[in-house]
C-alpha cells in the first residue's frame, strides 16, 4: 500500500472554487441592494423555525421574480453572491439542501435567461454539495445532475460555460458516491443518468 499510494492521492480536494484548478473571483455581495436583511450565519443558526421559514420564503420569492430588466438581474445576482457566502458553512448547507431552496435553484438553472445568473446558480449548487454532510432522501439530486448534463452538452463548444457547470456536476457526483460508500443505500432520487457519464467522458477526451 505504501508503494502504491502517495499521501496526496488520499486527500480529497474540492472541485468547485479550487484555486489550483481555476482562479475564482472572490464573492462579494452588497447588503444595500439585497432587498432583504443580510443575516449573518450566527443569526440564521439561532433563528426560531418560523423566522427561518420566513427567511427561506423571502429568498425563494426573490429568486422566482420574473422581472426581466437589468436591475432585477443584478438583484438576483447579488442574492446568489450572498447565498455563496452562506452555504460554505456546514450547518447552513445541511439546512438549505433539504429545503425549498434546492428545487428553486434547479428551476432557475433551467429557466433563467441570463447566463451569469445560471452560472452563479450552478456555483451555489456546487458549494451546497461540497459543504453538506447530510443528504435527505427527498433531495432531487438526479434532477440537478440531469439538467447540468444537458447544459454541458448543449454548450459543449463554450468552454467558459462548461467551466461553470462541470464543477457543480462533479460535486454532486462526489456527494452521492460518498453517501453510498458509507453504506447509505442508493435512493431513486440519487440515480445518476448514463448521459452524465457519457458527457463527462467526452469532456475528458476532448477538453
């Protein structure tokens, strides 16, 4: 075993926001244009259930806004930057991945007209997958994987977009694999479509 493995082989490093893979611009949000209070992680963790649910409803309602002007797109992006700063905390990630927010992120990934918004939705999904330690049976991971796979396939010649979607796909696949390895039985909603493997292999072959 000592001859086969080097220590670094056994260390799992993040796929998303890993500076050794790709230099990321630090995420900063503007609390003044957030259209909701910019609660700290400590404040969110100490909230009563009612307040937490109100916070979630507010986030989902702002994400679901169908306004098409530039100001609305900027507000949505700002909200996604705020979420990026929250989901790097394990307790928050665990609560958010099992909440209404995850299906809402999938919906935005599918429907948003603005590619910046889609890219940052994918980033929030990837960071959620990286930092969560609990994965409920009802989390629609397969749906997210299918959609990310489709987006990569449709934009295969656009390397910038691929670099937005591939890390999120990778983190979701790793999350499922690590749960199954711990003996948590495969769930139907965690099934990985064969197209995801096909697209990944094509990326490795042609990337």
